[in-house]
DNA sequence: ATCCAGGACAAGT
DNA sequence: ACTTGTCATGGA
């Protein structure tokens, strides 16, 4: 058992693919542990820097300092959530079946809403590696210290970011996203948007509310709903999912976004967010030929 | 080099 | 309602 931290806990959750879950573009601050051991990661939860390891049977967590309790970690990793019953609600088509089979133990995490929102405002038109870099710049420059690590820092609060200048944010290489993040942080601080209040709204209301923020359109709103508010029906349609939909579900026939949204909203069901994450992870990492999607000959689903 | 990245937004059909 | 150009930055 690779966890070396003095303070540890263990959850018997069954198979839990940390490698896939933590690398699938939900969170941007977790990294493989320097041990190099598979399923061994470290990253922040709340005010703590945490070490995590999954052996296919249990999830082990460790920390260098003594946390009060592990409830926040339990929520972050969604311990106790039965993903098998959710998978059983997915449509039984070849594409969905292959995506789930490729990586069956993928989870959707429950993040802090503000961190999730701010991170995904930075995500627009950026690769995941670059999003990680921007988020790292932001945290290590302006975040408060974390417990359990010498130099890693917490994600800066909305209050903190709202008091920075656009130039300070641009200096972190945020590009044109800098004014968007700044404006949205001010809207949260002013109470124009109340993240706490969004918890009590239904999905369409919450989505519309999030889209009032600068830099938040339909895709980012869905990501925040799914990863920050645990609204498991939210179905983010990004460039990768568009390729899955157009290429595999619509036989290379281009469709307007509104039609894709309508299709996804009904076809994938009440846990569409999970379905989306399986598709996303599969298309990105599961099939090299398919991930290129070089717009050549149509790919037959049966030959995947 | 050239294209494109977990897009949003404004402007133009 | 749908399509196009623009926005920084840096991987691949």
C-alpha cells in the first residue's frame, strides 16, 4: 500500500478508477503521485493536500496533518454512490456500451462550486494541460496555504479574485479569459449571482442563472452543474462530444447545436452527465484512430 | 508552420 | 434561429 502519509483513512467502495477519474478533465489540480504507482495520486480537497490510492477494492486517503474528519473527502470522491445502477439507465446502443466497457469504474466528482466555476471559465478554447497551467498559476500566486503541503495553495476565493486587476490576471497567462473571470468573481461577490441559492433551483433555472455570468455559455454552465453541483443529468457538449454525436450518432451529418442539446437531453436520460463522461473519456483516450477524427472516411460503429 | 484546444460573444445573414 | 470572426496562448 503506497500511502505513506501519517494520517490515513480507508473507504471500501469497490473498483474506483482514480487514473481515469482524476485525469478526465473534471479537476485540474490533481496529479499522479511521484511514486509512479498506478492509481496513486495527490491533490487538494478543501484546505488539505491529500494523497489517494485505489487498489480496486478500497480507496485509501492520506494527509500529512491531522484533519478533523474525512467527510469532505467522502463527498468529493462520492463514496457510497452506486454507479452501476446509473449505468443501467444508459441507452443500450453500441457506442454507449463500448464507452462504458472501455472504462467501467469512472466516477464524477463533487467539487467546490466556485472553484469549478472559475476553472471552467478558464477552460474555453484551451487544452486540458493548459487549463491546469492557468489554474496552477492562479492558485500558487494568490491562494492561501493548504494544510499538508509546503508550497501548494488553495484555489483563490471569489473575494480574492474580485480584488485583483485585469493585468494581474493576464500576467497569469489567462488571455482574454482574464476579464471574464474578473467580472464573474465580482458578480458572485456582489451577490448578483448567489451560488448558494443555485442549489435550490431546478436544472433549467440553475443553468440560466449560471449563464448570466461572464464567460459562461451553455457548455461551461453544464460542466459547473455536473461537476460543481452534482446535477447528474447535465450533459456538457464540447468539441469532443460533438464529434461523438455528429460522427457516431448522426452519421457525419452536421446538426445545429440546439438539436444536439435536445437529443442529448432526452436520449441519455436522468444520468446523462455520467453517460457524457464515459463518452468523453473514451473518445479522448480509448481509440487512437477515432480520437484523430481526421474527417476522412466515415467510421462504422460496428468496426470500432 | 499550421491547426486546434472540455467556448463565449458580438455581429452579420 | 443559424453561421462567422475574434479573442490569448501554447501543445501537438
